């Protein structure tokens, strides 16, 4: 156990997050997503929904502020403007940690391609369909000396 680290952040996930560099992306996917098939690296967090996992990850990684879009969510089929409850929860969670960064919807083919290129996939047990999100890692700035 570690102090001030969400226990959802398993040793494998923490190592993966730490290994990521600026601009690397990590996809958090639902229980129906073909994670093993699409992953370059797969971290399983069975028994957990996507929102608590998203919240835990955002507690330790910065999101890229050097690009116009750095957080992407799946869409409901071809309905780019539709927001299912899981998407509303994702947007709210991201807004708590990164209020200046919008969550961008991506249609299926573009979303799948981006997941396949991601540094890693975190497979959750999220039961809701389209409960998938991609985060682009930013930088941690050096501490300022007094």
C-alpha cells in the first residue's frame, strides 16, 4: 500500500503510467471492448468500472496541454453528439481534474484506430456500452525553487 495513491492503481498500472512519456496515450475501455486484440500493452482492472479508474488515473497523470485535443471518448454508433450517461460521467470526472480540456467525441473507426496506436489499454469491467475514453499524457513541470 502507498499513501495518497488510489488503491485502484495497481502495480502494473502505476508502472505503465510512469513509463509513458509526453504525448503517449492510454485508453480506458469497457468490459465488451476487444482489449487483448487491440492492445500493444494490456492492463486488466477486472471488477472496476471505467469512472473510478478514470478518476484514479487522472489523480496521478497530467493531460497534454500543448495540443488542441487531448481527451477523447467513444460515441454511440455514428451519433457524434449523443451523450450517454457514461459519457456525461466521464466529462464531469475530466472536468474536475482538467477543467480547461474538453472531452472530444470520436466516431468508431477513428476511435478504434487511436486505441490500437495507444501506449496501453486499461480493460475495466464497465458494463455500459461505449464506456471508452483515451487520455493523452502531458508533462510534469519541475518544481520552482523559492
